[in-house]
C-alpha cells in the first residue's frame, strides 16, 4: 500500500507487535475499531520474537550496533507545518531501551580439521583407502612391492561395500532422491517453502493464505528470520510423545520411541548449514493447560492459527542429580524415586490442595508464614517437600502459605487436560503467538506496516494525544495510542520502571539434560543460589519442537535480573552443563556440553504501574517479563480493552462464514475464508493420518474435562 492510499485517521494506533499489544489490537479490530499497527523492526513479535539461526545472527548484530550508536537529536521544527495551533510534540526514542548486554559466545571449532570431498569417480578408491591401514612415508615406499592380487582383493571388497552403501542410501531415500539433487544450489522461493514444509511435518501441505491477501492492507510481510509454518485450516492441536490426551476434541500425535543418538561433534560451519531448522526464542514461555491464554485461544477461535506440544516432563535437582518429578496420579504411583509412604503423603496433600479453600482451619495460622513451614507442619518428608516447593508450586523461602497453596492448586488443575504435565509449548516458539492475534486483527480490517513507527506523539490543548508523526514524516490522527513500554520516552515512564530487568540465556547443547529414549520437552525450577534472591527457570527443547535440528537441544534459562545475564545465570550453568574450559571432560560427567550461547537482559516492567505519567488516551504495556507463563500479558490486555471499550465483549468468537450475509445478498462460498470446519472432509483427513474436530467438539471437550486431581 502506497503512502498516498494509507488512511490518515484511526480509532487506535498500536506501536510494537509484542503479545500484549497484538491481543489488544485484535480485540479492538474485532469490535470494529480502525486499527493501525506499526513496528520499527522488519519482523513481528518485538521482544517476544523467535528467529532461525541466521535471523538470530542478524538480530545480535543489530542490537549490538544500536547499543553503540547515539540517537540523532529530535528537531520539532521539521514537523511544525504538520501541527495545528496549540499542539506540541513528545519525541519517542527510535532505538528503544528494552534489550541490553547482548553477548554471544561460540564453543565450537569453525570447521572440521580435515574436509575430504568425495567425487563419484573416486568413491571406490576413497572407500578402499578407508579400509586400508594408515600408511607412513616408509610404508609408501614399500607399497610398490605389495602383491597385485592383494590390491585386487581390496578393491573388490570396496566395490561390494560401495554397492551396498548405494543400495542402502537409495532405499532410505525412496522417491525423495530427486529432491536431494542440487541441494547445495541456492533455493528458490518455492524450494524454500518446500524445505520449511519438511521441517513442519504436521503442517498442512496446502498453500497458505497470507494475511496481506486476506485484508489487502498489510504492507510489510515478515522476512524469513525464522521457520514459517503454514497456518491455514490449522486447529488447536496438541501433540505429545508418551501420553494419550484425556481431553475430548484434541488431536494427539503418538510418537514411537527412538534409540538414543550418539553425541555428534559439531562445528560452527555445520551448525550454520542447519540454520533453517532452528527456532530460538527471545522470551520463551509456556502455557498452563487451563490458563487464561488457552481459554482465550479457544473462545476466540484463534486456536486454529497455532499448534502446541505438551511438556512431557518436569525435572528437579535433588541429592546432586537431576530427577523427574511425578505429577499425575499414575506418575506418583509409578515413581521409583519415592517410597510407598511418601507416595501416600504426596497423594493426600495434593488432594487437599485441590480444595484447600474448604479447609481454612488447616492453614489459618500459617497464612502469612512461609509455605515451607506449613509443609513441615504436615509431617511431609524432605523429598516430598522438595517436590512440592521446587517443582509443583515453584516457590521460594519467601513464598507465603496462601500463595503456595494457590500455585499448587493451579498446577494440579491443568494436569490431565492434554497430558501428564500442566504445560503446553507452542510449536515454532512463543514468538508465534503474537502473530496469531495479528492475523485476527488483519482479518477484521487492521492495517500492518513493518519498519515504521512513531517519531513523536502529538499532544493537543487538553493534554490528550491527538495523533502521531511517523518515521516517514506523516501525520496520523487517532483517539488512542497503545505502545510497549520500551518504546516510550523518559517523560512518559515512571521512575522505577527501569530498575527491574530479566536475565535470559539461550544455549545450544549437544544432548539432553536428562537423557532417555524419547524426545522430551522439559521444565525445571532451580532455587536461588550463591546469594541470589530469585529462582531460575529452565526450559529444554528437543528437535520435536522444531527448535533445533536432530542431535541438538536448546536450553533457555530465565530469572529476575540483579546483574548482567552472564553473572545471574552462572550458578545454573555450572550446575547443568560441562565446564567450558575442560577440554577432556571426565567420563562420568554425563552433563551436556554447550556449543553456542547468547546472554541478554530485557527491561521488566511487569511489576509497576506504567501509566502514572501518561496522557489519558496513551497506554503503555509491559514486555515479556521473567514469568513462566503468559498470564500477566492476557490480564493486562483485558484491562486495557476494558478501559478503552467498557462493557464490550473481549475477543468474541469470529462468525462462521456461512452465516455472514453480504450486502449484495450473496453468501460466502465454502472454503474461501479458512474459518470453516467441513464435516464432510473429516473422513479424508483421517485417512491421511489426521483427525479433525469441529469447533463445537473442541468447546464441548473443554467443558466436560476436569483435572485428574479433582
């Protein structure tokens, strides 16, 4: 869309494409607001973004460059002709202040020491040389005397091995052999889409309908900074490897156990060749199965744009080793880590926690006391107390009893809905979720432009914002401005908003923290150590999440920041990973080795009131923060929506296209919009190995389900 065709007046202008901003934009567009959504970056999701490896390299360079650059001074004289009488400008920073201390480290060789390229003509000789022993210079001289018959035998043997390897490779490749030809050639656009389709094995093979094509208003499309899944006709799908989901209307993909892989010696050049297969989150988070985001995705029908896997295990560090925590009833009874007496203790206490409100007399005197004291009063063993505090409630010594019981109940309520743990992980990363809401906004008329933001706010005589001057020098009128806190100037932010920060670490490792025969998605909670006041959240992602290629794992560490991310996360790194400086690790050390790492700090303003100093119709929202889940963002989005549109329904379900009556009296054709769920196609989908659920089935399943601890 050319600037000449771009409208100049909107009901709301949203700056930044973080989750909270995107939810608000979708909710406003859904009830008919004219929404303009801008982002200064060339990718969606802002500080929530997810990148492939190449995209992450570009982001690191960009952030490090921004940190060194000095922002050009703002000159209001340039825009005086755009202002009316009595209007003034409040400049906004262009570089942003949300991310700092970005440090990348590589712990691999640049390339293999010896690179041998084998041509087809020399394949047999190469195999023969592999079969022969190492030859020194002296042996080379003597080799002329080797009997020719021995050479013939050796070559015959290599011929046989070569033919067997070719047959084996041909059988394994099957009909895909033609696709592998020319794999080193640059990919065309269609080939790139084909490559991405291989990575997302569960995705539909139909051509995706772009958001821009749906609305005709989206100017900029996100570049290929990450693996792009096909969202069309995708339902709320939960996949898991070792548990059959109990919730009705949920599609579960069973996964066969695999043999443990040998630890491969990776180099940086090999890692870069697999750049498409990485999805690295800047702000990874998980969803409670009964959390507010899951309920919103289902009720608004935005769930069809995203896909999830269940978190398969929760680990804890106990007695010097990493152990799996039993969560469900079956896990408790099947666990060998606890005695029969401890199993009864754990079962009895968790059952009590599900209805603790009815037994206030049991914890009345401990309400404001630490949760640990209440657990001791229940005569629970040290192991059971550790499981409850560190893995289930994820509490600290400062957590009081009421908060500990609330966290425990919340954990238990989500177990059994989709798996043996309470959590879901978004396929392709948490950064995909903001884009789901962007799509809903665009479907209902929202306009999206990347690489553009506001240069200044225009303030009227009554101290209300009447619009913005964008980075192209255009004046845009609006009734409301919603922006992420990192984009605001000092004049708009409260004094304490920059005091808090979160520390994040992203690690590519050569194997899992706790190896077994299946691809696991892991959550772990580490208590504060070495004088720290806040715990560290550990997430480990296997190739099953499309976070990394086969043979690697991605680990995310997050905590409330006190110093730089490197300093804050050092205790967890020492505990979980092999020492980087140790060239020859001890044979008994089974910890994974870090191949690549990234540390960064993000501004965390989730705990303060950002709108103390803002004009009445300018709303600042918080960034990701250090929390495990999305609850704060969804709650904040609801509150902002209620402030702007009191009494309106928050993100109601989109109408069925078949029920829409157009002005010309014609009805929408089936299959044109991607919203419908055709029951007649269900059998065909099941024949292809898929199961399709109608919206009513999903809703009914959600209504009927209950926690297995109920």
